[in-house]
């Protein structure tokens, strides 16, 4: 860290990167006040900001004392803010101290270059490079369509206000990574907005006084991710059984599930798990098939399931279920939580009951230690002891900002932290049962800290279409942005989930999504919200045989994938990676978002447009082998043929796994 003073201000540098640039006309910090209205409907938030004042804190006093620098910013005696700057574990810490009590808005400006690329901010579906755009960081439903110019988004907005936008995400995070090889993380949980539109600076808007900023800077982007994940946390390795085949998303009762499974096995599908989300019951609503939200085995729908789970395990197939942090009001668990006073309250002191879409539910108050332990024991007893080897730990976005919580903290500040608490409940249940490394749960919602707890993320409820913002292509963007935010294990529902407004999954979409899923850490299907209207893995034999072949690709890759997952657990290097992580000097790599590296040695360029039998692929300078033909390619742009079952995939000729890859190419 060094400081350079001038006649009109100063600049603070860390590893030769300018972090603070402060002058009388362009101050580093602005302060002010405001309030906001948060309106939630079905997990979608409409937020209106009412800013009453914003003032640049142009005046400053800078005191250097050994390795600590204290900077007092102020303006005309109205607002003042003090930061203490120091190095800790080779990172720069900018800690806020003694800030004027009437400030509840802070704006900070980090110097930028016009050609700089920005990544991260959690899970982003529309844009990988965030430069030239602004991103609100507040957990919400992803939103149907996520593009205000599309018909599906327009209709969703008209009917439920659920259309979303390019920035809507289940998993925001106040962390960005720069192509200039530094990251910036804001420690805090309030609403924030990171604005990367200005060519000269990034403006971070924070609706509270943050605890601190943490800046990391390294010589390479790989080293940078390793340092960032050391700070934020890393996901553990996956259980070995995961790699033995797909997680087959089926539902409808014991007989239906076993029949579908047997048919799939007879056609050669490699299956490691059966995922039946309706193990605890189902309901039919206007949205489609929904669940009962009472986390107990539905013995009427799934007779003899306890015995069948053991039979499946004897065959090497695990059984997975579903849970979320809410309880339907008609269920026995809701009654138990209500009696114990374990539910989130409204301002009148009554249980906060929320419309979840055609039924009502209460929120378990995870800030109440007794409720936390109770819900953890629900998971341990009703799921792990029952024989489940994993589950979807869904939702986490719906905490209303006007709720009253046991810990007394404002729900506006707890909203972003809610899925972190939810992840912690699931993780501790598995750990206390002695099943970490044996059982696995996967989540869609998250925030800073989720990395320490969740065992796997998934992309959420994509449309069953090819749209860039909410269809098949969007999950590639999501995986890459999550990787650059420090969450390296990610997958998606093969075929998508949301079927509304005449959207229906077709055969080609499922087959192309399955091709992409074969090159992810987990390969899992979902029937979707309207199973009977959508193409499924077993809708015809051609689809099932195609799926079986891609499942063999996935299982044959297991030795390689395990090694890549281990690297993520040890160093925080994501499994699905942007090209520039290994080709930093290639400028073209920084704007590619529909290709990815699986580990270091595999380049995957899935087909993401309907009707296409080829696509343009960019290969960085190296010696690449086309997986299916064995043809060698150097660096450059190529138009690669890609019939169904043969997505554009390459491997490095120098890879120690080249013999394995060669065998896969013969399938």
C-alpha cells in the first residue's frame, strides 16, 4: 500500500493498482440519506428508492501511522465518515469507523479503465462481462423471461408482476473481479447497486454503512480466485456416487418412478440417483404441479418407499428428495412450528403468512436458535434417517422486508442473508449426521457466505426455451459468473423448468441441454412445472437412447471431473471455467460467454440455438483435438459441425487424460 498526495487530493495504491482517487471535484466517497419501499409478490420485489440527500465528502484529513492509515472524510460539517486502511493477509482492508449516525447511504468510486472487463456479482444470467451496466444486488426470484422485450416477460409482468430483468437473480453477491487482476468485496447485507457504466470509475451504492471493503490483487487470475475463495469459503468435494450417472428427475408415486427408472436402465441410461421432489406429496395449481411443503414421507403417494430406497441403494442408485424453508399452513409441521412459536412474525406479532402461489405458507424463523435446531432435526430425522442421500434445498428468496425476526435485526438487512442461514441448516444437518461426503444438497438462492455451507448450486427455474436471458444459453453465463464469484460447483435442470404462455419443451431442446449437461459436475433432469405438456427424457426411444449415450460420456469423464472438483475444493478454481483463466493474454477470451472450459483440458461449446447443426467456436492458441473426429486444430475461429449427439467439444493434445478422452470420442 502506498499513498501519493497532490495539491488537490490523493491516491491510494495497492500492488500498484489505484483503489482510491480523491479530489475536490471527484471525491472517492459520497454520503447521504434515503428510504425505500419494498413490495414483494411471489418472491419478486419492486423497490422504490426515495433519496433525500447525497453529498460528496470532499474534505479529508489523512493520518499515516506505521502500517495503518486513517482518513476522515467530511463536508461542511454535515456528514462525516472515517475509514481505516491497512493490509491483512496480503489483502487491502478499508474499514469504516465512527461514521456520522445520520448516514444510511454510501457511494464509493473505484477508479476504472474503459477497456477493463468486470465479472462476478454472484449469479448473472444475461451478461458475463458486467462492464457498461448497473447491477442491483438484492435476492429475488429470477423472473420469467428476464428480458422486458420478450413476450414471456411481458405476459408474466401483466399477470403476476413476475417478469424479471437482466439483473434479476437468486444469488447476488457484492463482489466483483476485474481483468486488471484484482477483486473488490463489500462486507454487508443491505441492498446495493454496483454501477459499471462510467468508463473512469465503478460506483458502489450501499444502502447502509458497510463494515469494510476487502481488495485482493494477484499476478494471475487463477491466483486471484484462490485468494478470493480463501476469504469467502469453498465448497467441498462431491460424494463418489454422484459420478456414476445422471440424477433422474421423476415423480408421481412409487410405481411410476420405478417403472420409468427401469425403462431408462433397460435403454442403457447410467443412473446414480433418482430425484423425486414429490416424495412428500403434490398439489395441482394454476401454475402447474406443486408440492405439499410438509416435509414428511407421503405414504399414500409413495407406498413402501422406505423399502424401495434400500433396494435402490443395493443396486448403486441413491434416492433424493426436496425441502425448502417454508411450511404450508395445512401441514402437520406448520402446526408444530406454530405451537412452538418458531415462525417469522409480522408487525402485529402474528405469524407472517405468505402467498406462495395458490397456497399459503409460513417462514421458519432461522434466527431463532431453537427453531434453527428444530428444523435441522426435521432434515436429520425425516430425510437422512429415512434414507435420502440428497435433496433440492429450494427457495430462500421470500423473506419480506417488513417481517419481525427473533434476533431483532431488520428484515431488510437479513433478507440477503436468509439463504445463507438456510444453507447452514442443511450443511449442519448433514455434518451432525456424519454424512458430509456421502449426502449432498443443492440450492438456487445464496449470498456472501453460501460458499462455506452449500454443497452444490443449480441455476434455478429457466424457461423451457432457447432464449439468451432465461433459456438454455443463460445457464452457461450463470455457471461462469458463479465461478468468478467463488462458487465453482454449478449445474442446471436439463430441459429447463418453467412452462408458461404456450412455452413447451421440445425434443431438440431436451437433447441439446443433455449434451451440455454431460460436461457439468452433476447431470440432472427435471420434469418441469407442467410435466404432461413437455418433452421428457423418455418421450420416445430416440430421446432416451441419446440421453443414455450422453450419460455414458458423463460417467466416462468421472476420473477427470473428480480431479477438477477436487481442485475447486482445494483452491477455489471453478469446474466450469471462462477461457481467460488459462489464456490470460488472449483478449478475445474475455468476451466469450457461451463456451467454457471444463477444468483445464476440455473446451465445450454447446449448441444453444434451435435448428443449428453447426456453430462458430473460438479456440485459444494451443493444440486441440476434436472429441468426436480426432482432428487437430490450432488457435482461431472455426465453424464446427454438430449433429445431435455430437456437440462441439475439444481436448488439449497435451492432457494427461488424452487417452481417456480418445475413448470417449468413440462412443
